[in-house]
């Protein structure tokens, strides 16, 4: 196994382990590794995290058990080189309706448990709300590799759970990033 950065097979492992720990076969993935739901071979520049932010869909309060058992510094982390960051549903500020656009991961590697990853446009916008430099770089990479469409981003901006002033500022920043990209996009 590749150590240090969460790849698709690692995310599947984290989904399986999280489902077992929480006794909930539906795990929501909201952090950057959610890109692996739709794009299992996402560009390496987008896969820089050693953790996956996630929570049990039906029992979000059990995220703390996940954090304790397979979180940062745990024997799981020491063994595999990656870990789960148990978060709550309030962590991600995705556009309204995100729940209906989740991308499912379920296979032998997840033991049939279902990982529900934020759809790429919802994920990118939620990261833009967080607003760290790495989040803006994530947007740039998603645009550069064609993993998100500018028009879809624009259409979902009004759905972000932000006040009007903050949403307008965010929209200007997103638009500037879109405009600075390839003219052929």
C-alpha cells in the first residue's frame, strides 16, 4: 500500500473501518478526499491529504468513536500511514441540496458499506467557503483537469449557506479563478 496520502483504496478502507466502528453502513465523506468518489484516479495534486473527513450518516455523534479508534496518532494511523478525521455534518458548508447529489462508493473493499462522497462541484465550493490557500489550489486543479464545470459552479454559488455579502465575495473570488484559467475552458 502507498503510505501517506489517501488514495481510492485507502478511502474504501476508511469507509469500511468507519462503518464497523460506528455500526452505520452509510458514511458521508466531506473533505478533499471526497473527490475520489467520482474520480478514483484524481490528479495527484488534488490528493495531498493523509486523512479523510467523514461521519456516520445515521449516527453522526459516533464520529468521535471513529476519531478515537482510527484518527490521527492512532495505531491505525501508525500502521497504514493515513487516518479518518471524524467530523460532524456541520463541518462542510456545501450548497443546499448536496445530500441528493452524493456519489456512492460501495464494493468488496468497503464490505458493502456505502461511502457517500460530496459531488465534485459541491466539494469544491465547500472548500472555497473554508477559504484556505490549499482550498483555492484545489479549485484551480479541479478546473485545470476538467473535474468541475464553471457554469455548474456558478449555478450552485447562490445555494451556499452564507450571508449575501460573504456569498458575493466568494462568487467574485471563484469567478476570478475561473477567468485566470485556460481561455479554452
